[in-house]
């Protein structure tokens, strides 16, 4: 009986030891398994993180000219002298403009004087008369410009500036006046020469009459030439008076009317001269 109890006790010890070893082995396996799972989780985490970085979009940021516009260059502004007075600056601008206006008119007058002196239809006296008229305007403009340059207040300067127009009217009144004078002087000179021709033809017709030749038709034609010449001279006289009276103060309406009348007058005088020429041709036909 004692022997059996001893054997059971030994078996119990062996079984307890086996169970303990088995449990220890199983615990180690669990720990190894947990460690492996943790390592796998960690590896998977790294894979996920790397994948996320690979697919993340690149963010751009403005640079260079996208940050600001070019800086304004102020060097010219900074180098500009500061005017000592706004009034002084305004005066100078008006004076500079007036100088240009006067110079343009002086240039036109110089050209007009060349036109007068180069004409082959005017007498020396007529050229002198017209040139003197031009010189008077040149002197007047130069005197006005001298005063303008010396003006020190705006009101006076503006008043003087207006005189460039109101006192002279070089382009709209004076230049047409000189050219009309040239035209009517030339027509008056032509009329004088035509009158000499008419007188000569009349003398010759009288000679034929004295010799018994019938000059009735010739005399009638010559009389027509004389009549046309009288009409031409009358128109020239009327137009010359209008030219003489033409003044800058007539601008704009009256001067425009007179200048138009002068143009028509030149054309009418020419028509009379054509009649004179045609009648003379008939008067000398034998």
C-alpha cells in the first residue's frame, strides 16, 4: 500500500513538472508571437507612412516678380529742379509759347517779302510800298515780343499775348491783303500797257481812215476794247480801295467777306482783259 502511494506521488510530481514546462513553453511562444505581431504592425506603419509621403502633392510658393512689381524709377523726378514760384513757371510757359507764335509769323512775313520782290509784274515803287508794309508788321511783332518777355504779371502777359492775334492777324488778314495788293497792282500795270496798245492801234486806224480805207468794223472793235478797259480800271480802283481798308480789326466776319470780294474782283478784272484782248484782235484785222 505504501508503495502504491509513493508511485502516485512520483507521478503527480512528474505531471506537475510537465505541465509547468508546457505552460512556460506556451507563454514563451505567446510572447514571441506578440513580438512578431508588434514588429509587423510597426513595419506596416512604416509602409503606410512612406506611401503617404510618395503621394503628397508638391506645394509651390510665389517667387521673384510674383512677389512684387518693379520698383518705380524716381531718379528723373528727383533730379528735376524745383520751381521757385508757380506763377513764375506759368509766366515762362506762356512766354515760350508766344515766342513760337511770333517766330512763325515773322517767318511767314519773310516769305511774303521774298514773294513781293521776286514778282515780275510789279514796279520798283510798288515793291517798296508792299515791302514797307511787311517791315512795319515785323517791327510791331518784335516790339510786342520784347514787351512780352519783360512782363511780370499774368494778367498783363495774357493781354499782350492776345495782341499777337488782334493787332496783326498775319495769316488771316495781312497775308491775303498783300497778295491781293500784288494782284491788283499787276492788273493795273497790265491795264496801263493795254491802254498804250489801244492808243497805238487807234492811231493806225486813223491813218487808214485818212487814206480812204473803210475802218468801220475795226473802229467798232477798238471801241469795245476801250470800253472793257474802262470797266477793268473801275473794278481795279474799287478793289484797291477795299484792300487798303482791310484791317486786322475786321476779323473774322468782315475780313472774310472782303477777301472773298477781292477774289471775285480779280476774276472779274481778268474777264474784262479777255474782252480787251479779243476786241483788239478784231480791231487790227484787215
